[in-house]
């Protein structure tokens, strides 16, 4: 039996079982991870992941502790913060989804006690199929921290990228997935955001026999790898119909696609808030997490005049 040309996978994060929350333990976490991986393998998923259960933190509901898992162990990041620092953080643009920073950078960033290879090794040992390990990207991590040392977000992101790249080099995983959830809301930062991914594996360019960009989806049979079925996913033809409409109305063309993310280059985006509002409503229905499932009006503000549209199904 030959391997499939397009292999299936999942987003990465899984709901934490209630029994693990009620009685957390090291053995309980291993058992829960075993269930997550076995469930994927039994369902026929080709590339399985650990579900990120060990990263969950009830004390940080905005991002489920995913940010804290990476930055808190790092050297140069302080968790204790003053009231003035908290207020300063809340005044920063783009951080409305958090009430306080995951940490304050007050020195050179280094790995500290962060140990991604150990977490990867424990989960990979439970898998019998191709194993994927997920890593929150340096752009996202840098944007959520309160910087009191570097004085430049791009420089901080570069430092974090170096830390993560060193960790990734020691991962025993078949696939490493780098997640950047903050970048779509800030397309003007793409140049330095692209630079910081240089230490990580590059994307691949694919030639697809399709008459137009939107038709790539039905040719590939693509639908998003949505782990929790939070919305009724249409067929690839349904997704393509929406993209065709955006192609014709806004010159929006698909140019990057992963198993759960898509980027569109937009030639004629809506220019003001009134024109962007109905389009933002379309984004809200099309994707279960456009820019963090934020209000339609906020999405409209983000896409008005924006040359790139980003979608992430989570």
C-alpha cells in the first residue's frame, strides 16, 4: 500500500480531560497523552501530535497557558511584575485579549530551564505513526511579552527565535509545526517576521493543476484540520466558492496553505470600516478563528486596506 500524496493531521491542541484536571499527576498526563495519540491513530490520522495537554494552565484562560509554557522558563524573563508594568501592558495595542503579560523581559533571553526535547521525547515514545511537535512562534511570543530590555520587538523576537531554534534542533520529531497566531493582525511586520523564521525549516512550493487559486482546494480535497468540530466544515468546493467570490470582488488570491491555515494576497481590500464590516462578517462565518475569534468590528478594522488576509482553523 503506497503512502497517501496528502497526509492528514490535526491542529495540535486537544481539550484537557476532566479527570486529569481533577487529579493532575505525571502518570495521569502520560495516560491522557496516550489516549489523545491513540485516538488519532485509530481514526486514521497520518501525522499525530501530543495534544499539548501539559501546556494547559487554568490561571491563564486567554491563551490556555500556551504562551507561559514557552516564556516562563526562559532566562531573562521575569514573571513577577509591578502594578505600573501591568497598566503599561494593558495600554499596548493588540493585546486586548490578555489582562496581564506572561512575563517581563529584563535581560538577555536564553533557554533557562525550557526543555522542549524532553516533552517531545515523552510524547513521541507513545506514537506508532508519524509524530508532529508544535511550537509557538517567536513573533507571537515577543508580541505578548512586556519588553524592558531590548527596546525593539523585532530584536526581542530574533533572540527568542534563536532560543527556539536551538531547542528544535534537538527534537526527536518527524514534523515540527511553528504556529504564528499574531502575525495576521499585523501584516506590516511580515518582513522582520519572515527573517526570524530563517533558523527553522522552510515551506515548500507546490505546483497544483488548478485553473485559478481558489480551485486548489477541491483539487487537493482540502478542508481545515479542525480538532473540535466547533463549526460545520463545508466541503472543499464550498471553501473554494467563497474564495472565488473574494477573488472576483477583491482580487484576493490564495498563496499559502497548510493543514489548518491559509493566507490570501488582496489586491483591492475594502478601504474603510463601512465597506469592511460585511466582509468581516464573511470572515467570521468562513473561519472558526479569524484573528483569535475577535468581534466582527475588530476584524473589519484589521482588514480595511490590509494587503494580506489570514485564517486559522483551531
